[in-house]
């Protein structure tokens, strides 16, 4: 999962580097806003992946293939429906993105170009969340790695060809992503159906009574994701209200967060599957052991990331853009880059633990508290510092999530409720 996830930020870096070499800041600013809109929606729908992983892993631990098939089919319906709704609402999303970002005419044109292409991949992209989550829960991580790496390499190649060689610019970068999303959909669906082996679907899975457990879990995770995405969106739009340069700079800095987050999430995804399996087996000692091992490896990888950023952050920034004003401005933000992995890895790992446990309530409460009682107050108190206030608040937000989830896990362990 680490190898698989590391290719995702590398892809994001390739796309950012391509756009960053189109010759003007508004290309980066417009792409940052447009991709943020798409990413926020897909991350908001991350409940499809999270619930699929936890339910699939617990079914594996309990050796119940029918339960694994049930989780897949129940989540497939909302994934496809939401994707189709997004296509129908595409023009509205473009208008909202431009309005909320208060974008100038050049940046608005870039936003429209990107979203016109990218929105057509929504059904495939959302179903891919479910497919990958289900396979992770089944511990088919080598399959996930192969699909992700091949797809990301193809995406990088297509982005370069369409955007640079064929002169399609930002539209070409978005179109390349859509093509690859449908390729992932076809290959992953084939693997999942083969592993299910003809079990289901049954009509009883789709009545209200059959859907209740899945709906309750997904609602909690949806609210959790909504709080997270509103926090991330606030950072982008608040930066846009400062100036286009702040948006472009934050798009570059966010690549470091994505690099570390998805690498550390590789460990968290493994913990999701292993913790879920342990819960399915009803073995609390095994569950605790896997949590501790996950925390050890997460800490070691976070230290490695921070050391790498300390040594090579300026080189990475130079690869992402050749705009001298952004490179100079980024020097004042290097401390945030170095601290991101050390502060963030706790919440990434513990998110994985609670996904494996299918404990959506604790995840929801932690995220809502940290968004409303940590991020916003810290930003408001430091808002005089401009764009720096956003990054100080973001680091406090990550730290708060790790602390609150750790306390929640400790309370469940003390009450012997981890297997409930």
C-alpha cells in the first residue's frame, strides 16, 4: 500500500509541474481551485472507500464471503448514482468554483477548462473508491498496487502528451485523468467480481432494513469527511481572497502534504485491513498488537519524510515550478513543510484504526471538534499573519485530530468495547 500510494502524489506533482510550466501564475491558480473542487467532492465521498474497507476486512476475518459481497453491492448503487448526479450538475459546479474563489477572468477560464473535462470521470472515480477499498479489506494489496501504479504512470504520460505535445493545456491534463479513471474502473471491477465468485446480489440487501447498518456508518463518515473538506476548502478560498499568488503557493506546498499523507496512509490502509480482520476474528490482543506495530512504522516513516523534506524541499519546489516569485516566497514556509509528516502521521494512522473497527461515530466527533474548536479559532487568532495563519491553523488541526482519536481509542480499550 505504501508503494501504491506513493505513486499518487508523484502523479499530482507531474500534473502540477506541467501546469507550472505553462508560463503564467493563473494556470496554477485556476487548476488549484478546479482540482480542489473535484478533490473535495471525491474525498467527501470517501465514505465509499472507508466503509468498504472496514466491512470487507471484518467479513474476511469472520470468513463470510456473502457479507463481503453484500458490502460491495450495497455501496455500488450510491457510487454510481452520485457520479451521474455530478455529471448533471457540472455547469453549476463550474459557476460555484469561480464565484467562491472570486477569480479573475484568466483564472476563471482555466477553472472552466479543467472542470469541463474532469466531471465526466465522476461515475468511474467514485466507484473506484469502493473497488479499491473493498480490495484493501480483502488484503489484495498487491492487486491494488499494480492497478494504481500502471494507471498513474499512464496518467502522467497522457497528461504530458495531451497538455504539452498536443497543446491542449489544462483541458488535456484533466482529460488524461478521466481516461485513466475509466481504465481503473474496468480492471478493478473485473478483479472484484472474480473474487466474489457469483455470490449475490440479493434483493433483500437493498431494502431499508438491509441498508440500515451501512447507512448509519456512511452517514457518520460522510459528516466527518464534510468537516475535513470544508476545512481544506476554507484554506483554498481564503488564500484566493488574499491574492492569486497565495493560492498558487499553497498549491505547491500542499503537494508536500499529499506526498506525506498518501505515503503514511499506505500504513494506515494496511492497518485498516488488519484491524478489521482482527475484529472479525474477535481477537482483541491481536488487534492491539497490530495497532502498536502500525504506530511504530508510521512514526519511522514520518521521520524519514521530514528528513527528506529538510534536505530536498527546495529541489522539489524547483521541479514543480520555474516561477521565481513563488520559489522566493516558499522560503518563508519551509518550517511547515518539515513539520507536516511529524504532526500529521498520528491522525492518519488512527483514522485507519477506526475505519477497520467501523467506528464512524468517534471519527465524526473528532473531526467536527477539531474543525470547529481548533482550526477556526487558531486561524482567527493568528489571521493578522495572512497566509501563514492558514498553515499554523492547519498544523494545529492535524495535531488535534491525533490527540482526540488517541483518547477515543484508549477509552474503548479501557471499556473493552473494541470488538463491539
